[in-house]
C-alpha cells in the first residue's frame, strides 16, 4: 500500500514539475498571463496536497476508518479542489477579457 502512495506522489510531483519548468524558462506575453499560470500552479499544489493527505491517512489506518469519515474526507477533498479551480478561473476571466489569443 505504501508503494502505491509513493508511486502516486511521484507521478503527481513529476506532472507538477512538467508544469513548473516552462514557468521558469518561458516568456509570457504579459505579466497577467504569468500571474494566472502561477495561481494555477498553486491551485494544483493545494489539490495534490489534499489528495496525498487523504491517501496517506487511508493507508496508515489500513482502510479501517468509519465510512462517514472516509466519505467526509473525500467530499472535503472534492470541495477544496472545486474552490481552487473556481478561484483560478474567476480571476482568469478578467485576464482573458484583456488578452487575445491569436
């Protein structure tokens, strides 16, 4: 079970680094677009942290927690991910109104 959690963490970090690498070396047309990319990265890291913490707790307890605790943790993870996505996309709408992709 620990191997599965470790593999999932490794894959998540690899995918996050694939997103971060162009931020460090990329040239953006505007500072607003760079800010949206940074906020998207922060949202992805928050989502990854909440998912990893849920998996870690589930693994450490060997799946023996009460069903409502598991359901609450999964629902909390989903709500946190939705809020992060909302906060990134609502700010992106203002930037998208000023920046045209042609």
